[in-house]
């Protein structure tokens, strides 16, 4: 090989080496660059995931705090209503037992005299306060069969009266929303669907006024259970729900015949309760029944003088 050829060969070899070095450098740079990109992307991805986990954890914690707050509020509400019920428990009597007695016309009670003062169609803003004042003054409890429409009619005042009635240890029971005979008993026969939906409206109203945890298993059929046809289906429904329909076996006749004075109302109670160990007295605290409010002190005195214990239906 000539000297010139050796020089050319050397130059080619040198050039090839330089190319290899260049390629190596470029490849290294690319690897480093891509590596940075991958590391950056991975870091960003991990960072996003971390932030996502933090947000999820924060949201979960916020939900936990909200749930705990709600639970405590519900517990406080339950304590409040249970506390009131506990105070009134000494006056309460099993309504289903009373219902069975009334349905068989058995008014004995093992020698113990008990009376249930019951008031229908409230709350009214005129008569109900008078009745509550008298009950409180005489340390006596009663059962109030309320109607939704009259509560609505009385607005905030009537709602406050419902709360007062309950808080003073009286029993609150359901007497329907509408008190509409034609709707509840078309052709004098029970329409169970109409009946239950009508009563449900008052139930919901009472829950809003008193407490979401308030409930009553005691009802009184408008016009009385004994007055209508087809009531077997209602009896089955009430049995399934462990509820009781309560009529009466004594009354002051404030809704019968001509309007009566307070003394006449008292006399009617005496006559219709005579000889009965268990007495359920029907009265009304709706609008226009002021004479009933006036008669109540004497009615209470009569039962106290004759050895009756005053009970509520629950």
C-alpha cells in the first residue's frame, strides 16, 4: 500500500471514529433527554395522583364530619322527644287494649277506675289554649285527636299549640287531615286508600311540627269507627301496623243537638260515664266549643272526686 493510500485510510478511520463518537454523544443526549421527559412525566403523573388522593381524602373527611354532625343532631332530636315521652309515660295506657274493651262493650277494669279525656278536631287558636291551661292547672293529661286542616287554618299559632300540647305531656293522635265523610266513606263505605292517604298527610305535618321521629299509632275515625260500613279492611290494616282506632263510651255532647251550656255538658258527661270503670270521654277543642272549655274544670273535679285516674292513649 502506498503512503498516500495509508494517509487516506487513516483519515477514513479517523472520520469513522469521529462519527461513532458523534453518534454516541447524540444517543446519550437523546437518552438523557428522553429520560428527563419520562422522569418529568412520571413525576407529574405521581404528583397529580397524589393531589387526587389528597382531594379524595379531604372530601371523605368532609363527608365524615358532615355525617357525624347529622348523627349528633339526630341523637339530640331523639333525646328530646324520648325525654318528653318519658315524662308522659306514667300517664299513658295501651290504646289497643282500650280499643278491644270498647269494641266488646266491656267497661270493667279490674276494679281500677281510669278516665281518658279526649278532644277532637283541634288545634284551634281559641279553645285549645283554654283547655291546655285547665289541664295544666289541674295536673291532668288528655289525648288530642288533631286534624291537619285545622292546624293549617291556625298557622304558626296552631303549630305552637301542638308543640305545647306535646311538651306538657299530653298525647297527640290522628283524626285525619280533611275530616271529609264523603271522601273517606263514599256511600257510607270506607275507602281505605283515601282514608290512609288522608291520615298520612296529618302524620307528615306532625313530624314537621314536633320532630321527624314523632309518630302515633292512635287514630280516631271521623264520625267514629262504629258509624261506617266496610271497616273490616281498616281493622286488618291497623292490626298489621300495630295501630289502634279509638271511639268513646261517654261524651259531653258538645257536637250533638242544640248548643249546650257548660253545666249541661258536665251533666251529660256524668250521665254517660256512670257505672263504668273505664271511661273514654269525647269532647271537642275546635272553634266554637268555648262552653266545653268552661265545663272542663267541673268535669275534671267530678272524675277526681269519684276516684278516677287520668290516663292518655298511646
